[in-house]
């Protein structure tokens, strides 16, 4: 299964405003409003304000502006980033009458970074998420740290327009990279890379320019004592899946002398943790992405770990193992995001069902299946029910002994619970 979701680059659509953007005779008087402004039909404390919720738009508002947001009674509701091209017309930054000025941005970034300091993540890894979009009150922005490199993944035009300044503020808050980050090679300044998915660029109306040599090639990070080489420029997402850090460590504790199968392994995270931390007897890592498997082999060599790496489609390999009556003590199923849009939802559910059915069949009786979904559109309840039916279709039964998600550097604000996108089900298959 291919994790890549980048579409072909397209020319951004011409600037436009929602049909009812201009002041109309029925709009509340605008004299007292702080320009640029937007008046809502309906207000919500969710960070996303969709097109259907927009009442009137100041003609002076431009894509990417911080706008003053008013409710339908003409009371100031807050501030947000405006983009009439997007279905999410406003991404709320704050509620109330505070200004979204430089001091606001610096305070929000410091608040995010302080949480990671509290978590003491630097004691176990030099790869973690510094800013988690809505989870840190900065919708449209992800910042990840890999050794002495910062990667900004951008999901909104407003964040794209401010990306260089944001990177500067993050670097200033962190201070210079320490020699621990890249022993003997850490520079005085952070290397910075900007990334965005092609679909996001098209929907939001921006394009990240190619950044040749923005980050050093072959940067190596550490996690729980294991070293991984990360491709920040060409890899999936920002180059590594920091969200599974705690799940990798926990899985290792179930792998002593076990035969382990890591399906959709990417660069070998779960497989290497099972082998090196969990002392698994044998580990097989399977993925369809050849570039990812090149890194998986490099990572195995970096750690002098012996694992089997197989280039294959997940469905094909699992069905072949079923035909061969091959079973494993521990199976990890961590596919890419299958439901990226609502149009893909039903097809994604069918794929999750089929994958879990064949995966359950190759788990030895009493063995462990760790099955994951990173599709935010698929709720935890739906995923649990789907996996239950898939296991039953495989002629097996399963005990769910835990449910986990992303690591603590991926916090969830209570006004945006759907941002808890990662579901990891821990099953004993019998």
C-alpha cells in the first residue's frame, strides 16, 4: 500500500470571496467593527468556521488576513485566519477581544514548546512534535523537530504566509541546537524545511517552493536508544511517525522471543523496536514503498539489527502467508491514512475490514494483533466495531485489552476532539 497522498501541483484558483461576502442591506452596521472583519451566521467554539457558517465579509478582507470575527448579534467573537478559497473559511486563533499580534504568536509557540519540555521528551528522543495544529491552538500548523532540524508542515494559507517568521520564533524559543542533537556536527542554527501536501496547496491556494539543501541529507535521530535515518524532504508526512513513539515502546514489551510481522512498516519503526528493545526471535517488515524500505534497511544496519525486509503489497503478502499457513506471535498493522476525504470514507472502511480480516488470520492463537487507523474521519467506535466484524469473518475471536493513540506531544483540545486521529487497538486473538 502506498502512503503517498500528494496530488499533481495545480495553479491556485483566482482570488474570490463567498457569494455573500460584500456588505448587504441586511448586514449589521459595520462602522464599529475592527477591519478586516467577518460576521458569522452561527458561532461555535470549534476552531473551524466553514463556508456555510459565514454571514458577511468585509470587502477589505484578503486571503490569509487575521480577521476580527463577529457573531450574528454583531458582538466581537474572536480572531482567525481568513481564506475564502477554502471550505474552512476561518481558522480561529483566539476568542475574545485580544489582538493576534506578534506577542500572541510568540506566546502560543512558547506555550506549545513548554508542554514538550514538561513531558521531558528530550530524555528519550530528539524527534518529536513541537506544535500540533488545533491541539496547540494553531490550526493549520505542524512543527516537528528532528535532531537539529525543524520541519513545518502547512495546512492553511495564513500559516504559509507566516511560516518564515514562525520558524524564526520557534528557533529563538528553543535556543541553539546542542551537540547532543547531532554529536560533533550540530550547527549554531536550526535547519528549517517547509512542507505541504499537494492537495492542501490546491485547496488553500498556495505553493511551497522547492528548498534544495534546506536540511542535511541522511539526518539520524534517536528514539529509546534506537537510531533512525529520516528523509524529511521526500518521506511521508514530515519524514517519521513520531505519533507512534509510545506504541513502539509498548509493543516491544510483548515481543520477547516472539515471531513478529510488521505490515505497512514504512522505515521499520515497529519492527526495529520489537527486535532491539523486545528481543524478538525474528522480525519481518513489509511495505510497498521501495524508498521507505531503503531507509528500513539502512536503519537495520545503523543498529546492527537482523530483520527480514519484504517489498510487497500488504494484501498480497498477508494472503500469501494465509495460503502458506504461516502465523506469527505478534502482528502490527499500521496502514497509511485511507480516508483522507469524506468521498473516500466508505472505500476506506472496506479496505480496513479486508486488511484486518487477513491480518487476524495470520496471528497464532493467543498472539497479539496491534491494528491502527490514522484516519481522523473514522471514529474509534466505528473502527472497533469494524475490526470486531473482520476478526469474526476470519473465523477468530479477539479480546481487546487496550486502546491507545498518539503520544503526548500530540495533545487534543477539548473543543476539537476529532483531532485525536490515531486509534491503536491492542488485541489478543484466540
